């Protein structure tokens, strides 16, 4: 019995260590910070008035001589990390202004689990108010041309689909491996095409795609989901890490190639 108990304890310890390692890999993003620090593009923190409070947002500008579209980037369930700020820089590298509101502004958390709990406590009303604040700011940026789009990853990918149903000014929505809508009312007001980027090895999210396709088709909306072979949930971040698997790296590269083409259509 003692040997069995020891085995169970060891197995649990391994699972615990794996969970800790995953959380640390999300938060320890020196590789993302290094890339961001080397960027020639202008990035800055701004304060946004959101209802009765003020939130932070990170904005990056492209190097171009004419006015540019603006993309609001919605972060993962882990909060506004260096990787998300890096995504903003990469969007700017591709000719658009990117703004990522920190939906956990004013809150403190020390690890991935703390961020998850803080995100879970956000109300739908607060999320919409904060995203509206970012969208309103985006459309008033002097360097912007008035065209507005939204993107999001993981938790933010699901919020992207939801927000597309709430903001009639959007010209495009890019949802990365976030749960898709499951009822007609959640797609009825979507004013723009929704482009989905999904991982093959992510059944939790993948199972929501067929219903969303049915709903979007019935509502006369454009929804184009693409599933990347061999990829896992979070492949846009995982595929950029130094120890990325070949499948996630390829999925990230292929997704970026597709996204760049779509961004040029804004």
C-alpha cells in the first residue's frame, strides 16, 4: 500500500510541477520582451476613461506616411502580458495601429492562476465598457483612418466574437482559438466578417465551431474558420517561444501569413 501511495503522490507531484511550469512559461516571457525592446516602432502606455474608472492600454504605431486602420487586441486569460504587447508591435509592423486595453487594470496578481481568477470575476458589462473605451479612443487617434477591427486570443478570442455582436462600427474580427457563439442572439448584430484561427488539438474550442457556422450562415453573416493541423490551444504564443513544437511553429507562421493578407483588406 505504501508503494501505491508513493506512486500516487509522485504522479500528483508531477502534474503539479507541469502546471507550475506551464504557468511560469506564460509569465516568464523574456523572449517576447526582448523582441519588443528591439522594435523600431513607437509603443506607449495610455490612460483611458472607462465609465467611472481609468484603465491602461498599450498602443503601437506603424511606420507609414498615411493614416492607418486600428485593431483592438483583447488579451488572453493571463492578462496583458509582454507577448500580447508584442502582438501589438507585430500588428504595427504590418501597417496597422494596435491598441491592447488592460482589462485587469488596477488589479494585482502574481501568477497565471491569479490572473485567471481576476479575469473570471469580470462582468460582461465591465468588459464591454472597457472595450468600448478602447474602441472610442482608437477612432480618435489622429494617425488612424477611422477603420476599426478587433482581435483576441484564448479567452480574448471568445470575447472577440461576443464584442463583434456589440460594436456596429467594426470592419473585421479575428478570433484566435476562443469559444464560438451558441445561439442566434449572439450573432444577430455582427456587422463584419469573422475570421477564426483554431488548433486541431483543441476539442474544447473546436466543438463550438460547427454550431457557430450554422448560426452565422442562417444570419447571413461571413464566418471563415481555419483549423491548423497538429497545433494546440495557444499556438500563436506557443509557436513563438524558443522551445516551440514544429506543429505550433508552423501553425503560427501559417496563421500570420493568412492574417497579414486579411489586414491588407482593411
